[in-house]
C-alpha cells in the first residue's frame, strides 16, 4: 500500500469485500432500511438467559453467514478482526472461540467496523493473508444496562440522546475479486472537544468525523461531491447537523449525497430521539443497504466514516470528557 | 509478508524495534528485573485523584519516552496501536488524544502488546507506514477494583492468584534499521478449557500459549531449543507449570531457555502468590530486560508469546468460562 498525504492509505493490490451479512432486531427491521435487512430476530433474547449471551449468539450467526455468503469455509479465514461495546469486547471473544481462527480484538466503539475493515485491507494488501473476517455488533438491552441504567429503572431519555441498535454486520475482505473494492483507508486521530454528557454522543463525535473527512479530502485532493454517497455513523440527527456546520467552516459542503447512518436507521414514526447508535449501526447498514446499492450500480464511489465515542462509565463518572475517533474507508464499484 | 504453514507470518521487508521504554511501580522496581527497569514511580497515584487517571498519565509518559528513545518526533508516528485492561481501553484512548496521531485500539487483555507489535510488523511490511507506536499498561489498583474487589475491602487472595503489575511498555516499530528485527508473527486462536475461576488465570491461559507455540513450531519446523530465549507472559508459576506439562504432551520440551514473565517479575521475597499479571507485565519486561539482553548480544533469537484472558466481570458473573488467546512474535538480533 502507499501513503497519500499525511493520513490516507491507498490499497494497491486486489482487496475486495467478497461477502457480507447483517442481523438486526425488530425495531431496526421496522426502520428505514427494512427492505435491505434480510435477516432479523424477533426475540432479542435469542432464547438465552441474558442479553449478553444473546448478543454473542447473534454475532456468531453473523460471522457464519458472512463466511457462507463469501462461498468460503471457516478454514479459509486467515484472521478474524472485530470488537463490540461490551466490556473487554466479550461478545467478539466468545465468537472467536466458536470460529477457531486467529483473532485480534479491535476496540473503537461505534467505529469498530471501519477500523477493522481498514486494518483488514492493509493486511490483505501486505500479502500474508487471503481472507479476513471483520464483524461487530451492539445490543440495546445489553448496552443500556452496561453504560446507562438497568432497563427496569425505566429512566427518561434526553431529547438529544440516541438509541443503541440491536444489530450487527460481518464482512469478508479478500484478495479474490468481487465488484466492491476497498480502495482507500484513513485511520482517525482522537478528538475531544470537551463534551462530558454521555447522552449527547453525537455532539462529542462530530469533531472526530470532521477531522477524518477533512484530512481525507485534503490528502486525496477530492471534495464531497466527488463521491456518490458519503455515510457517517452514528452521529444522529443533532450530531450530523453539527458535522455539517463544522465541516463547512473547513471549506467542505455536505449535500444530498451525505447521510448519517444513525440518523437514518429508524423511521420517523419510531420516535427514536436523534436516531440510532452502537457498533452495529454502521456495520449493519453497510452490510445491507450500501453493499446492495453498490452491487446494483447506484453507488459507484462511497465513503464510510464510522465514528466512535471512546469513554467508559468510569471515566465519565470521574468527570472526564469524551474522546472520539472516526475511521474512514473508500469503497469503489469495479 | 508471506504466510508460512497455517498461522505464521514471515516479515519480509525491514521491520525493526527502533525504540522502547518502560515505566513501573515500586513493587515491580524491587523485583527480579530491578536492574533493567530504568524508570519507576514511587507514587502510584502520580499526583492524580484516581488510579485510573494515574494509569493514563503513566501511559502517556511511556509513549513520550518510546518516541524519544527512537530519536523521532510525534509527527513521525504514522499510527498508534494499543490497549489496556480498563473498560473500553480508556487509558489508551486518552493517551491517543494527547499524541494526535491516527489511533486504532487493540484489546487482547495481557497479550495486547504482542497483538499490537504483530499488527504493526505486518503493517510496516505492507509499505504504507514508516513508524508505528505500540504500547500498553496495567495498574494494580485500577485493575483490582474493576475486576475484583475495592481495595478497601481487603479481601484475602487465593494462593493460586496473580498480582496485576503496575507497569507498562512502549515500542516504536519502524522500516528504519536497528539491530532488533521483528521477523515472524503468529496471531493466536481463542482457547477455552472451561476454567471459570477468575483467580486462576494461569490455568485458563496455559492452553492458549500451548496452542500458539505448537502451531508456530509446526509452521516454522523449529523446536524450543532453536531459540535463545522463549518468554510467555503472564501465566505465573502455576500456569507455566501447566504449559510445560501440556506442551510436552504435544512433543515439545520447554527447558532452561524458557521463562514466564509473570512468574519471574517479582522476587521470591515479595510473596506475590503465582507472580505478576496484567497487560504491562510482558510489555515492560520486553521493553527493558529482553531488549537489553538482545542489544548486548546475549539473546539472538527470541520468542515472546504474551497471553490474554478475555473474560469480563459480567461474563464471569453469568457463569461463562474464560476464553484465552496468545499472540507470538519472533525477534532476531541482526
């Protein structure tokens, strides 16, 4: 691979998404992308005793499906990269145990999928790997009780909060050809604008998305209109408005080709405050809607800049502000 | 890079550790490696209000020192890879904010440093990066209250438990020459032998170390005696005894050239049960003792197989066993 400018990497050899899969909960299935989410679950307990066990069961199904959709076997996978929102990314750890392939855990909160896909693309380009599986997941009920309050507490949500999606997405990145190429990668720098309110993650994450997008545009000497589709995820309505504002001050205008996947994942009728969030938000929409729109030729050149809020409940309780990051990948239809 | 056998990667282009640094607490400074730990802290609060804030302050000092020892500036670092034991790897996230270079978080518990160095070596080999910083840390008091009990509770420790080290290590991996080359990498598969007692992590992790070491020996057609020094970390006394036993059944014998860094980090007089553990255990000893012994020509060919226990307190409370992993790097003196 080759570095362009300060921060962007161009993938030089064959590096394609050869298979993808998503699995979502009922609320997500009833949202904007209902026609694109092929697989959904009605029981968000998945027949398990706890939400945490359900999350990892969903992730294992996603991994299985991604490998199957790639027309590969588990034994063809050289490396598994991924993470999730649970402490110590246990959902991914237990899913890796099921797979029995080499596994490196990635933690980048809701930007885990682009961090993983970005690493996978660089590693495939390096020549030592043929097929790398990347996946991530989030689960509303498991995340809610870990990061905020027990569900039984029935707390009132802030109007500017987002709803953690019960959803996940998996991908196989390969040196075998498909029509969706990972062409560029831009790993982000951690940005912290002093937001300490963990209900307002869109505001906290917008500066990170702005930083990565601007650096990518500068490195590649492109502008937003050079792409058919630009997605951030998951800033929500408020966060994406802040991003539009911040980025316009840097000389870039995000127009009709821009959407935030958190903002858009739920329908208006679902009354989900500022929209969705969670590691599975970008991953599930990328694995379904975006991939499908590319395959059908509607989108030919796509940027996905997932965003992650990197605090913990402990750091928040100790008064620290929320450090955020955004990792970007460029996908091109061939 | 080139894959050898099933799981091992040979780094083909120039890939060297050009700078390393460690920082340890007082108990670690008084242990076996006292002459090799150049930097230590007396106040494990680092003048901060909480142990968590102290941990991230230590990590930032380690990063600064590693970059300085590499005769580089922050702006020369193309990527920062690392993680720690805190939920959501916040120590690393906040340290990444200080650095302002692209950052991808890695979570692999106590094997984080070899996971990060392994990824860094593959990425440097791929050609898009010149210098990658890798670091990790653990802090006894921060880990103890997150994973086990509040210190004030004064619980009795099991005789088979290990002591989380207050220590960390940082490295710069570069395509510029030094005399310590990262020659091979072997990412591990998650192993779970059903251990559910989180005080007995050595027993849980030994099968992971055994799996990675045996696969590496098979891939490279080598045996333990082909190396000057083989280190696992951090199985402790009991765990490393279990490893010796397990690996002998697979036809390999670990002799005088083998040591577990958890078992060895504290002196006998320090009465630290089975020894040390924590992400900083392997990292700090590698950054000091091992690197120094290589530089002075005592060790020419070294394997470091750090091990990680990938459970969370939640998974443990829900009755799940402990999934474990071990990632290996081969270092060669040139």
